[in-house]
C-alpha cells in the first residue's frame, strides 16, 4: 500500500489548485451572488485537460485516471463547488459514451466535451422519479431514423445551457427497467423547452427542466441496445457519484480552512478563539471526518484505476464526504458566528453548497441503503 501521490498526480493537483485560486476564486463570491454561469471557465478547464483524466488521448483526454479526476475535482470544489458540477457534466456523458458507445459515437461525442466546446449534461431525474430511477416516464418511440422523446426531466444540471448530453427514456414500458434505453442527444433540435429553476446553492451551475414534445434523437445516437438503459444509468451514476464525493471533500476542506484561519485571528475574552476547547473540539472533528472521507474517496478512485468494481466503495465515499462537508460547513458557521452567517464571507456559500451533496447523485439515504443492503446480503453493490 502506498499513500504517496506520484509526481505526475502531484503536478496535476497543483495545476488545478493554482487555476482554482487564480482564475475561479477572485470572482467566486460575485458569480455566486449574480448566479453567473461561466462558459469561459468551462472552456479554460477543458483547455487544461481537467475533464480528460478518465478518457484516453485518442478522444481528447489524458488517460491519467480516476485519482487524477478526484484530485482535480477536490481542488476546484474547494474554491467554488458550483464549478465542480461543471466538471461532472462534461465527464459523466463522455465516460458513458466511452464505456457503451460505438467507435463512431466516441469520435463524434467525446472530444467536444473534453475541450468544453460543447456543454454537457445527463438527464435522468423526473418529477416522480428521483431516488427511484426505474419510475421515470419519458418515452422514446422509434419513427424512421429517429426516436421521438416525450416527457420531461427536472432538476437537470446545465439544462438551461447544455448543447448535448445523455438522456434516459423508456423504449418499452411493459418491460419495467429492462425497457429503458440510453441516448446521446443534441439539444439544439426542435421539440425541446427549457425552464430554469432556482436553488439554495450551486448558483453558478444552472439547473432546470427539459420538456420534450416529439423531440428527435437519431437511432444512431442510442447507446447500447434497446433495454440497456437502466444498467447504463447505474454504471454512469457510479462514476459521477465519485466526482460528487470529491466535490464534497473540497467543500469540507474549504470550511475547515476558513474555521482554522478565523480561530487564529479572532480574539474574544482576551484570547484567540482557537484557545477555547469547544472550538478545538469542532476543528478536530472537522479534520477527522475530512481525512476519513479523503481516504475513502482515494480508495474508490484507486479501485477504478485498477479496473476493479467499486460501487460499494463509491457509495461509502460519497456518503462520508457529503456528511463531512455538511458537518464542516455547520461547524465553520458556528465558529465564525455572524461572520459566517453574513453574505460578505464565503462560509454561508459553503453551507448552502454543502447541502447539495446530501441530495444529488443518490441522496445520503440512498447511499446508506446501498451500503446496508450489501452488508445484509439483500442486494450486492458490486456486481
Ligand atoms: O436483475 P436485473 O437484470 O433486472 O438487474 C437489476 C440489477 O442487477 C436491475 O439493475 C441492475 N443494477 C445494476 N447493474 C449494474 C442495479 N444496480 C446496478 C449497478 N450498480 N450496476 C434493477 O436493480 P434494482 O436493484 O432492483 O434497482 P432499483 O431498486 O430500481 O434501484 C436501485 C437504486 C435505488 C440504487 C437506484 O435507483 C439509484 O441509484 N437511485 C438513485 C438515483 C440517483 O442517484 N440519481 C441521481 C440523479 S443525477 C444527479 O443527481 C445529478 C447531480 C449532478 C452533480 O452534482 O454532479
């Protein structure tokens, strides 16, 4: 076992840290307040290869692996969690096409996501299908060379701005989850209405609805066979969950750093507030949870790099990191008091952004269900 990062991985992490601090940090507060989507930053991250770690060079990636992906993601999320979502929206569809697509699909769909030239997304969730993916209702009906999509997706990251991405729909509802199929869609076609939605946090990551009215997707854009959609979706979620876990880790670290800095500056009752044991208790707990989450995130990524199953380990990592981010943001707010609650300082942003990690990509309860049902032998997570 080796806990040392290679020189290559250290360099990748340092590049992401420098980029986040120089290019994202200066405008993070304003972008959050004004809810600015930043296609320029999405493009720059593409130029620096931040989406390509898990994609081979042939399709515009670097092939550096999952550990590189989580290191980059943590650094970006530490500075601005909403920009982490942008990473997942490029990587998620690209990886899924890489895993399930034909050679033509890979060559056509992956490179523009790698460069950031096209803004990606993945459309799973519906009004009545959140944790229960199989309950989705959108249908895809074959019509000549196209499938026509009817239905609607909600809470889709990048919905207002995406150019292309994944969508899951039933080609045969009578087959239950075995009748679901996966498609790579070009959202510029007619038959699509987009509606933006407001959220508590992740303000620079635009969220919304995608409403399909006989929206055409070429038959040539279907991934795998008809009926493969549910398994493709479960596979995809396992990858994109790991990205979320790394993002939560970044938020946990940011909140801890803010709390430690403040404890060393703020004087009350004649001493730095770090001298008070109640604050030390919170700092110690923040560090312990964050470090545990980091090792779990790295383990899940390492398993991915060894091409070993890691669904269980990814759920454990995502749950731990999401809870760690929320613990840290809550504790940081207690330590900073009114300065934490104030919108003049970033801790309230960490607090709002942390909440998303208990909800997205399988809520904390879904992760616990996956973990417990595996242990009980009801449903193995790694299959
Ligand atoms: O026996 P079978 O052939 O019918 O196959 C079953 C099973 O083996 C079938 O699917 C297979 N399967 C899998 N195959 C490969 C299940 N899981 C996997 C897997 N991981 N790999 C049906 O299985 P089941 O166990 O009966 O499924 P279920 O009970 O209907 O659902 C399971 C579960 C609850 C885990 C699933 O629905 C789930 O993961 N729900 C959470 C949904 C979720 O994570 N949504 C995220 C939305 S996207 C998002 O949040 C964007 C955020 C963006 C960002 O911030 O980055």
